């Protein structure tokens, strides 16, 4: 699995980092970023993508 965040649309709510802190975190600019491979965390990454209020987390 590959995961990306469209940071231009991110509102920095932090739900992705709350759901899957091993893969997502809030950067210093207040927006979410991917910090590690989603390997082993696929279900949590999908939950984070489904929970994103602005739908900016994309998986392939």
C-alpha cells in the first residue's frame, strides 16, 4: 500500500494522527504528513482515510 496526503486541502484536524500515529503526524506547520510506511497498519490507514473530513488521504 502507498499513502499520500494532499496537504493543500488538509485542515490539520489531526484525526489521521489520532487513528494511526505510526503513519501520520501533525507537522510543525499544523498540517498532517506521512511519517512512515503503512506496512502493517493498512486497516488503520484505511480508517484514517475514511475518517478524514476533507478526504485528502489517498491510498493505492
